[in-house]
C-alpha cells in the first residue's frame, strides 16, 4: 500500500486505543507538527483512517469503524 513504518505504527495504535490525535502521534514518533499532519493525511487519503472533530479535539479513527 505504500505506507511508511510510522504510518503502519499509527494504524496499530489506533486499533489499540480506538483513536489518536496529532499530538499523540508526534509524541509517539518525535515528528514535527507539519510532518505528522502530512503522514496522517496520507493514511486518510488511503481510506485507512478517518479524521473527526475540529481544532484541539480533532482525532483520527479507523475508517471502517462502526461499519
């Protein structure tokens, strides 16, 4: 699917916790805010994660959760 190891790691974290915020992903990987946002966007564009919420409450969840 063309995912990086970090993107695979975030999918595993979301499966375990149910959701993850950008700040949690940054803490997990040590990435900058912009790089984390780009990597998470890449996973969303592949329909593996879905973005929910606004601002500080924004979270990423599995795209097929609840289906």
